[in-house]
C-alpha cells in the first residue's frame, strides 16, 4: 500500500496526485484516468471506465459499482 498524502483542492477544483501515487499506478501526465465515488470516497483509476452493459467509453452515471452510458440509461428508462 502506498502511503496516503494530504492535499487541498484549489479554487478550480483541481488536485495534485503525488508522485508516489502516480508511480504506484504507473500513470504520468496526459494519461487517461477515471474518477468515481464509492462509499463516499473518491476513487481514481488508470484508464477510462467503459459502460458495463455495452462497453461505450462515454460513461455518464455510476450506479453502485456499475457504470452506464446515456444510451443504456435511455434503454433502461424505456423498459
Ligand atoms: Zn452502455
């Protein structure tokens, strides 16, 4: 486990991911990441989260541990 770090969110909502964490996740500037909330915690993962139903890269909603795109949300609403 990588040691946690404290930080602040700036006035534009940005945070700095400490070097030790970037190194542990093997991420660098311009890499794709996904952010989501789980159990009231911010989770940042390497790469994009795709829709869990169709695989679409444009995820709009997280529902518990599932990620859904707008097309699948529309389909579910129409059922
Ligand atoms: Zn979908």
